[in-house]
C-alpha cells in the first residue's frame, strides 16, 4: 500500500475514526522508540583497534625550546 492509498483511506473515514487512527499511530511510534534502546557498551571492545608508538609519552622535538 502506498502512502497516497493510505491517505485516501484515512481521509474517507469519519472524524471519530480518524481520531482512533491518530491515537494508534502515536502508540506505534512510542512502541518503536522503546525498542530502539542503545546497546550497552562492553569494556575492551576497541582493544587492538588503535596502535600507539612506544615513545608516545616522550616529549616532542618541536617543544624542546619550551622545556
């Protein structure tokens, strides 16, 4: 069913039924948002993803004048 077909069917309904359709759509949206919970992050998930050089903590040559 296309959006236009759905709109045509809804627009042909009496006002009280349009209100029920609106309420139903709202409840579907709320239900959908509840199901979109973020997955809990696990410790160590990115382990091995980044590589640091052995001299990472050593002072940079560019800053020798400031030390």
